[in-house]
């Protein structure tokens, strides 16, 4: 157990799906927005395929599903500013911070474990 | 311990719903509290009152209803995820001009804010997904 009993954040939402193909990403973001709207301290972690959600230049509404790009651009309005990406996924997809549409912090496995530990509730989508 | 379950898998499509129901029974059999099962994503189909599986398969919807009747477990369904998938109670059906309804008590349509509160207030929130 950690010494600090009180976690830093209320809710960590982990997003592990890309923006197209399924509704996991959109419904995960919805959970984050609702948490923030209710005054909770919310952080987002994009893992695995989820890092693709942050790619610039996505056509909203393509393929029939409502795009997630506009939702991501609204995060700041909801005071969701703690945005993290998984370093290993960034490497696997050949991505750098400059490819992403939002400013994020890149975490290694140990830092991800610590982030999970520091949040009272973790929801994975 | 105070447990809650988040179920996000569709019934009969994958294992998630069966496992969630079995876990719910196990939690209660061990003397723990199970306050709420929250249905989100494709898990909302577990609330379909018209579900009619063959008789030699477990009836998942009835399983949840029994859990509510015998142990008072609240069955909360995310309204946004439900409506876009055609799941609505009588009130929502009339609001949307639909001739039938697909969700009824003890399932209740509620918002995602409930899920966040639930997760923060119980001791363990256990997720079942596809």
C-alpha cells in the first residue's frame, strides 16, 4: 500500500479502442465528460489502439459513425486536462507528440501503474 | 464488502453477461452486498423485456430480475446507450413517439453520472465486457 491514502484524481478513463469500427471510444469519452460535468477530477489515458484517437485530420462522421475528434477538442471546456498516452503504443504506431491533436504526456509502464494507483476509480473502454 | 458490477457485453453474443450474473450470485452467496448492476455499451441489451431465448438456455433477463427480487439489487441502465439501441421504457417511448416499449421495472433508465458515483462509493466495481 502507498503511504498517501487519498488518491490525486477521482476518475481515470482508459481508452483502448480506435475512433472507427466500434463505439467503445465514443462511449468511453462520454463517461469521462459526464464525470467532469459532475465536478470530478478526470484523467484520460490512451492505450494501445486508443492512441489513434488523437491523430490529426480525421474526417468526422466518415463511415456512418459520429466522429470523436470534435469531442476531444471539447475536453478542455470540461476541464479535462490530464491527458496521457502509452509510450509503447506511440512507438508501435510510429507516432510523436507533434502528430497528435492535443498536448499529452507520454508514460512508460511503471508510470501507468502509478497513474492507475493514484485514481479512486478506473474505467476501461 | 460493498460490490457493484458494470456490464458492457451483449447477452448471448459473448460470455460477459453470463459471467457477470454468476459473479453477482457468488458475491451474494459469500455474504457481501451487491448494490447495483450498471448496464452500459452493449450491456444495455440485458434489459430487453422482449428477450425470448430457447428454453434450454439460461434466461439472462429473468436472471437479473430474480436478483433484484431476492436481494434488492438495483438494475440501472445508461439511458443514452439504451435509447440509441432501441431500448426504452414506456415514458421514453411515448416521448419519442414509439408504439411499443422495451424496458420495464425493475430495470431503470438512468444517467452515466450514476455510474461514476457508484464506482466512487462502493468498495469494488467489477467490469464485465466483451
